[in-house]
C-alpha cells in the first residue's frame, strides 16, 4: 500500500527545503550573502521556483540559515551542560562540538549574516542559558573561575571554529588551544604574598 500523496509531497518538500539550506550554507560561507538564488537552486538540485517557494526573499533564506545554526549551537550547549563529568570536560565538549560543526554554522560570530527573527533570538538565549548552567555547576564545584561567562565560551568557540589561513593542521592547533584554554579556566591561584 502506498503513502497518501499529500504525506509523500510533504516529505519531498521538507527534503527539498533541507537541500536548499545545505546548498545555501555552503555557498553563503564560500561566496557571501549575495550569492545568486539561482546558484543555490542549482547546487541543491532544484528549480529556482522551489527555492522561492520555501524562502520568499533572500533575507528569509539567510534568517533560516542563522536560525538552523543556532539550533546546532543550542544542541551543543545543552549536551555540554548535561555531560555527567566535570564542568571543565563539558566546556571541552562544547569547544570540540563547535569545531566539528564549523562547516554547518552560518552565524554572525562565524562571519555569517546579521539576520535575527524572534525565534532565533530565543535560540540564542537558550545557548547562553545552557552554558550558564554548565558554568554555575563548575563554579559551585570550584572547577571554574568565578568571572567566567557564557559569552567567554561563545567567543572562544567562535574563534576556534574559524581556521587561520595558511595553517596546515588547524584541527591539531585548535585542540592545543582548547587544552590551553581549559587549563586557564580553573580558579585563579591567590597572588603570591
């Protein structure tokens, strides 16, 4: 027995939408925000009408890319906060997840467009909330500096996820930077008397 046509159509439409978003992610990251919609359609393997059916304007498409990227960031922050080990290990996991997903991010701190919908602002706040939970746990346990903020982790992860030009082994260098940062996030030693 075959699926009803409307259900199959909806699944096809969702698949096409995801293909458009994937293609747009790649092209916006390589060509910038002004990449032609026709080029996005071609990369996605759909007609330009399909792109416009899902995203009536370029701004709407860019907003969807930012929104989806913040969804990844929320997932990474929540996973780090839920990590059962030390808060420092949770921070390390957040940094590593950001590096892993760097090619999927189209975020302002990652060089992406400044397009925010109310729903995206909610996701942005959810990232901070999850990281704040992680940091508070680490501070209470005496593992983390008292002045550490979610913004500190967000900026550090953003910097780690943007490879420096001319670096042959960015992943290795970034992992070393993570180790150095993790060592510097612990509580400060009292000044020598």
